[in-house]
C-alpha cells in the first residue's frame, strides 16, 4: 500500500487485520481519522510501515496483537499517541522494531497523550533512534517488560 492519501473517516485510515502478513505500507499521507491513521491488528505479523506521514488521528500508527513488524522512518504529528504497540493476555505484541521515527506534538483533550506508547503485553520490542518532542504527557511511555530503548531523543521517558 503506497503513495495514497487518506483522511477524514469515522474509522481507521489504513487497516491490516486478521493475519495480514508480509505487507509494506509506505509513502502514504494519512490524516484526520477518528480511529487510527495506520493499524495492524490480530496477528498481522512481519509487515513494514515506512516513510508515512500520519497526523491528527487517535493513534498515528498502532500495532495490536501482532509480532515482528518494522515501523521505520515515519513522521507522526498531532495524534493522541504518535505510535502505540499493545498486546493482550492471550496474544502478546513482541519483536516489533520502532526505528528512526519522528513524533511531534502528541495531544489529547481527554486523557493522556504519548509520543511512543508500549502498552500492556507489548513485550520484547526494540525502540531505536526515534525523535519525540512536544508530547502532552510523556515522550516515551513503556508499560510492559523486556523492551529495549536505544539512542534517540525522547524527553520524558517513563
């Protein structure tokens, strides 16, 4: 999925679901969706999300219950959460690589807002050389275990 513009929907901008594997989402501009800008969900493993611009969505890029994905070189601005990885008790989100992304101005009128957010059951993921600025709550918030944070500039890491 490349070179598209997607904006102003009541759902998600670009959505891979239910075991969608080995896809590339690259070079898209995704903005102003009520849901997520780009969402990988329920076993959507081994995908690459690169060189996209995501703005003014709930989560700019979200990876739920999916493993082995690469999120690299994207620009996320003015989303509630720039990039969010989450799993569930039955399905962890692990071995994802979040590398070289730029996240700016994560904001929310209701609740917390994070630049990069590793939520519950997002274990054993790598965050490397990401730049996070201007997030309302925390730049990088890790709420799970065995994750690695290397390089980058994420003020307010918790």
